[in-house]
């Protein structure tokens, strides 16, 4: 298989046209004609992931987060990102990114998150596209049976990879929970949407103090705040599965390297 073959499959599942205008998705480095035998999926394009790719002899790294989101005028090896680019090019390892186009896909990042924390049945977008009600940000779904906020939080913690920060809960732990909204990655912008959705709890990441405080004071659903990396990591296996099911004959691997920024909790 060539890199072009793999990209065609990825872009059919995660159309670049669906990415936000500010985003940077697609091929970052690599020759479209190069052969690809092994593909490593990871959340972040960082040195530890590049090292894993080297040791596994990967030909391509597919990440969720972009390497250069705001552009650059230099890839000199005097910076961490420049050194990463040098490492990849010297070792013929391509880098491809699917970011906000994977967030809104069906299935996408939030579908994988929903399944990881135990939601079942049909999932619908929390904020659907006007032209496609089955695609959009976040997902809403149901638990198999009603439970409490405390029990659901414990279940979510078991379903997501462990990080030093764990998860945080806002709301009475005895509060009944059945209908759940989730959004992988930073979810501040969806707080008002979650409040209007009639869900019992909204699980996302990177919630800030003031918006969360005001949200809870207004009587919104309970909140669960998990690590950004942890909420997006379940998508990696989903993306790898799409590539495997396409008939493209490559070996895939989901990186288990924890690239969460926080390394210790006290």
C-alpha cells in the first residue's frame, strides 16, 4: 500500500472539508508515493510517540492533534517540533492528522468516548450539523439502566485510560443518571447546548472554574471533567478499525504512550 491509499481511506471517514476553518488537518510530512506497512495511531505528535514509531518501525503516524496548528516559518531542530520533523523525515515516517474533522465524524471521537464510558444504543450529536443530523460535535446516549452520578463517574473512570488528574465531578453523587452527553476534548463551548439537551450529566474535558460554577448554579445537568488526552484516546482504536476494515493491507497499532501533560497528582 502507498501513503496515498491510506490517506484516501482516512479522508473518506474524516473529510477534511468538515474541519474547522482554523484547524490544520491532513498530511503533515511524508511522500504520498511511499510504501506503508505499519501505521501507529496516537493522540499527540510528540517525541515519545515518534520514539515508539521508530522502535516499532512504523511508516506512518496518525495523530488527532496537529503538530503545527498556527503555522511556522522554521522546522529547525532547535525546537521540539522541529526536532520531531527531522526525526520523522530522516526515518521515512509520515505524519497525518485528523482533528476537528474526526470530532464531527460518524463515527468519530465522541462516539468512541460514549462507548468507552458505557453508553448503549443509538447515539446522536449533541450539536448536529444543520445539513447532516448524524454528524456534529458531541454525542448523546443512554446507559443500559439508571444509576447514580457517583456510580457513573466510577464507571467512566474505569472505561477511560488512567491519568494523574483522574476525573472531577460536579453535582450530588446520589443524583439519578440515565441520559448522558459526552464530548471528547475541550467542552466549555458546549455547556449551554448540554443544558438545553435534557441530559442528566455532561462528560467532557478542560472545564474551567467560572463557566462550570455558573453552569451548576443555574441548575444544569451534572458535570464530569476528565483529562483531555483520556477523552480522545478511545478514538484511536476506532480509527484503526476503519483502516483495517477498508481492505488496506497494513498493520495497525494504538499507542499506549500516555501523552497527557500532567505527570503527577497529589
